[in-house]
């Protein structure tokens, strides 16, 4: 599942995000959602979140439990 819809993302979910500095390479970082930072219901590049580790990026994949 991709991370373009805010309704699909909840704190505690495991996700793959792209950090700002990794946008050119597309390198993914896996972590657990702490906060949802995007207010709009949809975003074409992915919903911006903060992970438990403090890293901020846009969700590319939601890891199914």
C-alpha cells in the first residue's frame, strides 16, 4: 500500500519513508510512525510523517502487519 492517503496512516504503523536528503536516490528508511505532519487528506509524493527515531520523510510504503 502506498502512502498517498492520510486516512491509511496511523501512529504506530511500520512504514518505509524517503528522507529529504534521499529524494534523489530514492533510498528508503523503515520505521514506526510517531506523528503525521501533512494536514491535507492526500499528497502525490506521500504523506509526511515523523518516525519514533525522530526522522522526517514522506511515506512510500505501508508495511502490512
